C-alpha cells in the first residue's frame, strides 16, 4: 500500500512531465503490489495539473502532448494487469465514442478497458465521431448503452446534437439504448441541457451506471 508521499510524488512527476521518473515509479509501485487503478487515478490527477499549468500559460501545446504520451505509456504498462484482474460473464453491449471536434481519447479508453474487465462487449468508434455515425452504429449493433465522451467545452454543442439525433432514432425505432455522457467539464447540468439519460463523473462511475441500466431491464 503506497504512502501519501509516494502518491504525491507520482502526481508531481506527471505534472512536471518527468517521463522517465514517472514510469520508474509506476513500475516500482506495481512491483510492490499497489492497485493499478489507483496508479491510473494518480496519473490522472497529474494530468489535471498539466491542464491547469497550460491554462496559466506555464505549459504550451507541447506540454499537453507530452502529458498525453506519458499517460499512454503508463496505461500500456497497467492495462494488461487490469485485464487479468476481473473477468465476469458478458453483461451487455456498449457503444462508445468521442464526439466530433474532440480528439481526446484517454478517458474513453479507460472506460472501454474497465467495461471489458467487467464483462461488457464494447464497440469503440474512436474520436471525432459525427452524430450521424453514432446513429448509424446503433442500427448496426443494437447496443444497451451509448457512451459519449467530450473533454472540450466547445464540444458540448456537439454532445447536444449527438444526443438529440440519438433520442430521435430511439423514438422512431423503439430502440432500448440508454445515453450516457462523461468527460472533462461534463456534469449533471450538461446532462440535463443535452437531454442525455445519465452522466458519469469517471470511468468507474460509468461502469456502475452501465451495470445499473442493464440490471433495470
Ligand atoms: C492530454 C491532453 C491533450 C492531448 C490529448 C491526447 C489524447 N490522445 O487524448 C492533446 C495534446 C491531443 C490535446 C489537445 C487539445 N487540448 Co487537451 N488536454 C489534455 C489534458 C492535459 C489531459 C486529458 C486526459 O487525457 N486526462 C486523463 C483522462 C483519464 O481523464 P479524462 O479524459 O477526464 O477521463 C476521465 C473522466 O473524465 C471520465 N470520462 C471520460 N470520458 C467519459 C465518457 C463517459 C461516457 C463516462 C461515463 C466517463 C468518461 O472517465 C475518465 C477516467 O476516469 C487535459 C487537462 C485535463 N484537465 O483533463 C487537456 C484539456 C482537456 N485540453 C484542452 C485544450 C484547450 C486542448 C486543445 C484545444 C489545445 C490546442 N490549443 O490545440 C486541443 C484540442 C484538440 C481537439 N480537437 O480535441 C483543455 C480543454 C479546456 C476546455 N474546457 O475546453 C484542457 C482541459 C486543458 C486546459 N485546462 O486548458 N489535449
């Protein structure tokens, strides 16, 4: 079990874009049997600090790119460990994607990975997905849940457009899928404005909501 100082050190390394030290700490922590999911959460906290420094003009776009690269390397180490941890019976089908105009995908990828760990079948449409593509893929796959990710505030209008198209499709065809949104600045107010059914504050909340939606059927 990591100490608070060890947690803070990893968060600071990611925030300071110290790639080699961050990866070394991750390896050490895993070797000591620390929870891979906690390690991912700490790196996420480091990424938030990177975002704040970018907002304050202390980092430029290169800083965001570097942070993205560190996070990807961490997940490359951690994912295989998580995948072997939880295996349950298939519980439902989830269609996932990041909305058009937004190319952030690491949060969505964590959600996809955790959903698979919990036995869900995930169809990942990737990033920059137009509303019409979400609709088309619901026709092809008949999912139980459509999960929409967006990190940019400027993409909230596209979230709204995507949800509106999906709701229309659901009304027209009697489709049963629920619409779940999450990522960045999305909160329950954005959920209400866009007309989505559910909002998940993080990937684990997303998994719990998918379980809840399917259990209700
Ligand atoms: C890395 C990064 C990038 C990388 C992305 C690489 C990649 N492959 O994703 C790159 C360099 C490409 C990038 C580009 C840009 N970025 Co950027 N980026 C970030 C940064 C630092 C980290 C994001 C991240 O991956 N976090 C880690 C993951 C795990 O966290 P997460 O995405 O939030 O996901 C968690 C939850 O939100 C949730 N979740 C996510 N999706 C979903 C979906 C569902 C259904 C559910 C239930 C839950 C859920 O679960 C996840 C795990 O718990 C953030 C800072 C921040 N505070 O987030 C800025 C940030 C998001 N970026 C920002 C900006 C401005 C940009 C650019 C416009 C910069 C520019 N001038 O070009 C471009 C936009 C490009 C585009 N069109 O999308 C701003 C957005 C501000 C705003 N409010 O709109 C931020 C907040 C930085 C800041 N503070 O200014 N970025």
